[in-house]
C-alpha cells in the first residue's frame, strides 16, 4: 500500500513542478514582450490583480501540494 502513496506524492510534486515551470515561462514571455520602461510603469500601476496573477496561481499550486503532503504524512504516521 505504501507504493501507492509514494506514487501519489511523486505525481503531485511533478504536477506542481510543471505548473511552476508553466507560470515562469508565461511570466518570461510577458516580460520579453514589454521591454519599454513605460510598459513596466503601467503594469506596476495596474497591479495585475486578477485571474492571470502569477502569485495567485503559484499559491494555489503550492497549497494543494502542501496539503496533499501533510495528508500523506498523517496517513503514514497513523
């Protein structure tokens, strides 16, 4: 039964890794498109709060990973 738990942990961590790489690529792509200082200034003024916020996406990814890890550790202990 433990190999199933190990597989779940590995899959969840790989999903988090792929999600993080995806967000990083999107952010790099956006930064390359906006090279001017004026574009940087307007993006800072807007705040970019919304569905495409990288902080929000990464928080969701890592909270799911953290809660799954805690759950599986709890299963191993008890």
